[in-house]
């Protein structure tokens, strides 16, 4: 397999992942972004633990979808992430869930 073939394969996988994301985003209420992963989920709980410089985040999610090309199954019933890095949690507004039409956006 050449480097060009590998790059084409990875591009196809990324496009397939984006299309899956586009198909499932309307099923979820929250977006959770960590330093390693991007999640869609319907329930999220984040607890800040520790003191001073030793603070970390304990995040639990239920009914989640994971943005990860290399996972064979991206739907997960329960997820727990413990991290010292930043965590971003956003509640999706219904109008945020609409995928735009037009050039560059195909259904």
C-alpha cells in the first residue's frame, strides 16, 4: 500500500465519519469536548475534584456518540473521562442541529 493509497483511505474514513455525525447529531442534546475526544450525548455530569494546582475534571456521559475514526462502534451507553485538561460542555440549541444546504454541503 502506497502513502497515497493510505492518505486516500484516511480521507474516505474522515468523510464517512462526518456523514455519520451529520446523520446522528439531531439525536443528542450536548456536545462535550476534551483534549482527546469529541462526544455527543444526552446526559452529562461534570464534577471538579481536587484542590489548588491539583484540580481535575470527572465527566460522566450517558447515551453518547464518540467522534473517533478508529472505533468500530461509536455509540456508547456510558462514558467516564477523568482529565487535568480543559473540558468544554455545550447544550445544543435545536437550530444548531440543522445542517446547512448549499455548495459544499451534500445530503
